[in-house]
């Protein structure tokens, strides 16, 4: 039976329904929305958190992004391409793509002039190599073939991405170098986390396929128990695990006789000196080992929350589907590829969004393992850790709020793109 909606005519008889959410909404506003609004406001101030509070306008963002003549064309190209991603009409989308192509071409010219003035011939040559795919992509979008148009659109997006990367790496006039350098580690960690999602999926499928309900319940309980352990304790355990003197990792490598192999590879191929004799690699103090240590963290990469989310999706699959698959003679791998994996795409998309947001915002792991500066050479610096360092170590809370607002915009755009292109067919 369908419930009748509450209208303004009968609101007097249902006034208690409107009172029930008020405490929850008040607490959410007090601890979430009001601090967020305060952070947005203070991003336009020079603020030390206590005494100094001076309005500086967009000075924090200019310090973050650099010279406006350099980043404005790139920003306009990103906004135009983003609008093209969100539009569905072919004509409107083509207009936005043309604007993105023009802004990208202007940005490449501006960046090329800056590289020429700074005396970097390699960077100047890179501009022309990026401009050629842009020109070919623009010509392809005007072609009559649908395949050519699709390749042209993809070429414009790829060239735009390359232009942004070129801006962040080759131009000397950009803003905060440490902030943009931290995105290199974020890109590596996101790629690594995409692969680290699969062990949780495989584990959830294995638990789901157990014939015994008691065994399934036992494994679910075993996966819930680690959630009781505080995150701080887990991070300290991993810091001890990487200890070069008494840590179990180096002892395990020596016990497996991998120290000789790693020392030979380091002397013959990598030449970093991290695995010199005696074999005591400092995983958290050697710049060349910090990124591998952050990637290896959490091994075997079976996330507790991820497994439970995938299990919830797998349990919604009807038993009749499995019976039909068995009658058709589908193998165990075929069940995973053609049945289970497509039917849990909603859960995969949810975990993908949470993974991207968590990777951008993460700073606790790096702070405990490497310190507020991200270790030697800032190799473990992430945008979240840099925001923490600027705010709590440098006492520049206004600038830290500007960094947080920039991260919010980037994460919001990535989340909307995720919802737009990773679709789930019911």
C-alpha cells in the first residue's frame, strides 16, 4: 500500500515528524557545515588561528597556483572540458570541446613562451609535440565518421591532460611547488590502490561461495574483529614492521635469501644504494624506498570494509541465477566474470569513490610513518599531509584552508566524473 505524502494542509496533525530530524540536522550543521563554511571564509584571510586575521582576497590562491597569466588558460581549458563531460547534446558538447581546444592551445602557447624565456629548450620542444596531437584531434572532430569524432574527442582530453601535466612539471612560474609535487605521489597511490581493490573482491567472492552458512558467518565475524583495533595502533605496528634494525621485514627478506637478489638488482639496475651491505634497508628513511613502502602498506590488501560491502552486494544475487549458470555449464571463473562482477558494480563504484576521496585526503599514514614533512626529500608528501603541515607546523591556517578548498573542488570534479562514466546497468 502506497503511503500518502504529507502536505501543508495536514502538517498540523504530523508536526512531530518534522521535529524528529531537527536534533540530527542541528548536530550535523554544528560539527560539519559551520566548520566547512568557516574554512571557506578563512581561505581569503591571512590567519594564524589565534591573533592575526587579515583579509587578503585571492592572495592565498595566487600563491597556490602561481602567475595568473600561466594558470588561467589551463584552468579555463579544464572547466570547458569538464562542462563538455557533463553535457549530453552533441551540439552543446561540441561547443564546449571547441572552447576547451582553444583554451588548451592558448595555454600551450603561453607555457611555451614561458619555457622559451626561462631557457628550457626541452620544455619548448615538448609544447610543439603536444600541439600536434591537439591539431589532429581538432581536425578529427570535424570529420564525418563517428569513430574519427570519438578519437578526436579523446585526443582533446588527452592533450588537455598532457598540458596540465606539462604545466605542473616543466614551467618555473607555477605556484607552490611542494603542493603540486604531492600530486605525483597521489597519482601513483591511486594506480596502486586500483590493483589493491582486487584482493578484497576475490576474498568476498570466496566467502560468498562457501556452502556452509556457519562458515560464512565465522569469516564475517573474523573480518569485523580487526575493526575494533584503533587505526593508530595498526599504523604503529607497520612502523615497527619497517624498522631497519629490529623490524620483521628485513629479517623476513634475509630468511628467504632475497637480500642477495635485492643487493644485486640495486648494484646492477637501480643503483640507489638502498640495499648495500650490510643488508639493512631503511624503508622509511631512504628516499628511493618511501614510495614502495607506502604501496606495500596493508599487505595482503584485504580491506575489512571493502569485503563487507562486496559481500552485501553478492548476497543480493538470486540463487536462480547461479542455477541457470550451472545448467549452461559456466565454469567458476565464468561465474565471476559474467555474473558476480557485473552484479556488484554498484559496490565497486562506491568503493572506487571512497578510495579516491580517501587517497586525496589521507595524511595519517604518512604522518605516523614519515613525519609532517613527508620524510626525506618530501617523497611521502600528499596534499592532505601538506595541508596539515602548513596549518599546524607553519601556523598558516588561512593558506591551509585555501589548500583544503582546492582539494574539495578537485575531489568533487572527480566524483562527478566517476558517477557520470562508471554506470551500472540494472
